[in-house]
């Protein structure tokens, strides 16, 4: 499921089979001894991120992850490496603004009015 999301969001224009194969590679299990689940998850995430960034670098893009401490959420961004423009962000800035307003206990009307 992560592969489909990554391919659809991060590299919809990846046309060559080599780049698609590299994106798919991180989803395939690696034959190793069984480390603890937390270490295995962290290692798999690190491998996936490295491989995805390598494939995206060929297209002039990179994946960036930030942690929003206020909301306790990870924010993923697809960034153009030459212009540093954010191409896509999940969750969007609008959704983050709504979550912050709700977390702050503001009236629900702020979602419709916007912030002054």
C-alpha cells in the first residue's frame, strides 16, 4: 500500500522501468536474521527512504519528513531539488491548520471564517 501511495504521490511521471523497479525494491522483504520488531521497522523505513530518494533524485525530487510536535504528526513533502518548491505535502497545510484550530479548542466556526 505504501508503494502505491509513494508511486502515485511522489513520482506519478516516472516512466522508465528502472526507476519503478527501484521504487518497488524497498517493498520486497530482505533475507536477514530477525532483529527486534522496532529495529526491523526502523531499518526498513531507512532503506525505503534511501531507495525512494535515490529514485526521485534522478527526477530532481526528494522526499522530506518533518515532525509537527504540536500535533504529534509526521508531515511528508515532495520537494523539487532545484527550486526547493514543495510539489506535494501530506497532510496539506489546510488540513494542518484545521487540526491546529481543533487542538487549540477554538470554536468550530473558525474553520469556516478562517483566521483574521
